[in-house]
């Protein structure tokens, strides 16, 4: 089985860095270490099984986004392009927010050229 390539979009990186910076200032280095460890574990699983996480119910309209829970309150939003064997990690969603905001953010993702 071929390992899947993973590309990380800027929106995800910005959100991830914000969460990690907040975790460092409020909870310390151990929490940041946990964030990074969970992220690496999810990336590894995506490389091996890109369809291993469920579709994101809030984005059912598109039926291509999947989500991996990280740190209990966040979801890594990604989609898998089988033709190019590529996973694109597009967003980091705080599950405590209103799902309508996720739909608004998704519209920005939809306008990208990779669909």
C-alpha cells in the first residue's frame, strides 16, 4: 500500500498555531507537547488510512470533508483526493463554536482551485 501525501493549508496552520500559542500561555509546555503528539499521531494515521475518520456531519452538503478529533474539543478538517492519493488538511475547528460558522469558513475553502 502506498503512503498518502499530506498537504496542509494555510488556514489550518494559522488556527493550529493560535491554539498551540494559547495552550502554551495558559497551560504550559506539557500541553503543547500533547497537541503536537496528537497531531503527529493523526497525520500518521492519515498516511496509512486516509478514509479512516468519519465525514463531518456539519458539512454533509459536500460529503467530502472528514474530521479527526484532536485534544477533545477540536476537529482537524480534511479531505482525501483518491485520484491523486492526496490528503489536504484544510481547517482546525473548535467544536464548541456554532456549526454555522464552520459552514461560512467552508465557503472560503470551496473557492480554492483543488476541487
